[in-house]
């Protein structure tokens, strides 16, 4: 039973880590895009 909980914990940590990395990469990309759009809009005004 200990092996089951160890594997379940490792799977949950792997899933959580991968989701965290994915969200941070996409978030950084979205922030860069947003700042570029704001900079373009600021130059046009």
C-alpha cells in the first residue's frame, strides 16, 4: 500500500509541476504580447 501512495504522490507532483510550468510559460508569453501591443498603441497616439 505504501508503494501505491508513493506512486500517487509522485504522479500528482509531476502533474502539478507540469501544469505550473505550462501556465508560467504561457503567462510570460501573454504578458510579452500585451506589453508589445501597449507599446505599439502608445506610439500611434
